[in-house]
């Protein structure tokens, strides 16, 4: 069951934003008369981007055409906002972002539109239950810049994480023990990054915890790279929950929502969408659902899916 909305700005501001977006939606529907899809939600890594982390011309063109025909674009990702934004800004259209696997919804300009933070005590519980994985643990906060991501120790030579650390150095900070960063401000999530086998073990440990009902778990796995990302989020938070919440805010029915994804953390988003499409490079568990499968991210499968199912 979705947790209640909390907003960082007064209700009047959200109401004004909502009203403006509804007016924009009415205008979009005028343009969209021949297209059944009103909202297009897509994952970033493994879906929008190819294996080298690049946006293909075919994907950019298809998204631009969809936006021009009145379809609202939403990027739905496990990335945090400032790590998703450089990718998002390569798109030639307006859009909103659902980030941190559904914990935050933000505009392209960075305005927080919806937020579901992890209570401090729940974050402490997750860290206490996973002490053996402390070297790959982090705590993430919704902050403007500095100290967004806190680690107990930053290993700048880590074989899996060094490149990420270098790209995001201005947002990183150290705190030992890691629990010390939980000094009253609710974080977005507790996260773990490592090889697939230990991350699966960490997930099993958290899932079996007697108080596991206090949080949600989101797993993203790249078997070919032996890389896995595990997020501990507020109970009820998923990409699907956030997409459903946003669609309701925009007065769009699920039958008019198309979603495209490739990994475990995309499951609930695909289940919610009236038109779910799975990437050709997706994990087998998604392909087994019987949903339409498009080409791989290296083949611009997203563009093919948009043209087939959204643009007709």
C-alpha cells in the first residue's frame, strides 16, 4: 500500500503545480488524439542507455517524437537525482524524474514533487542487521549538493565503485561509524553495492529479519559485470508505487501508461503499466512474465518499443 505523500513545500505550491500540469495535460491531449499512450515511463541503465552508457540517436529521436505528439515523458531510475540528471539533460524534450527507485519524484529543474523518506530508526535497523557488509554500505540523503552520500570509508581504488566515486566526489563524505550520520534527518535510503553473490546474501538477510516489514528492498543486478545494487527504502516504496502515484496526480489511467525496463527493480513499474515492455537484455525473470519483448539496449530497443506501442 503506498505510503502517504510528504512534500517539502507548502500545499499551495503543490496545488499550483498540479493545476498547471493538468492544464498542460489538457493541451497535450489535444495533440495526442491519435496516440493511445499518454504517459511513457522508462528506466535509464539497460533501457535508455546502451552498454557504454550512451544515448543512441534512435532512442533520442523516438522520445522526442513521442513528446511532440503530447506523450508525457518520465524517467524512472534507481539513480539519485544528481547522477541521473546529466543523462536526462541529453534528451531533447521536457520530462520529470522518479529517482531512488521511487523514493523521490523531481522535476527536471530539481523541484521535489513527492518524497518518501526512510525513517532514521529504520535506517539504523538496516545498518545494524548488515554489519558484515559495512564496507559496501552507504546512506543517502536528499540534499542540494555536499554530503548526499555517506560512506564509512571511501575506497578510491575499488574495482567496482572507483569510477562512480570519481564522478560523484563532490557529493560524497565519510562518517565512522556510519550510524553517526543518522543524527535526526531521515535519509532517502540505505544502499549496498558489490558483487552479485554477497549482495544476494545481504538481501536474504534483510528479507528474513523479524522487522523486515518496516522497509522495502530493491535489487538491481548486472550479471555480466558481476555488479549488484541493493537499496533499503521506506516500506511500500517501489518504482511502480511512485509511477502509480504520479499517474493519479496527472489524472492518467494505467491503461494509458507505457513502461519499459530491464531489471528486477522495474518489476512493479511494469506490473502497473497498461502497456509493459521488456528489453531484450532484461533479466530472465522479467522475460518470463509474458510481456512484449523489444530489442536490446545495444539495438535501440527502446526506440522500437516506442514506435510500435506508443506511436503506432
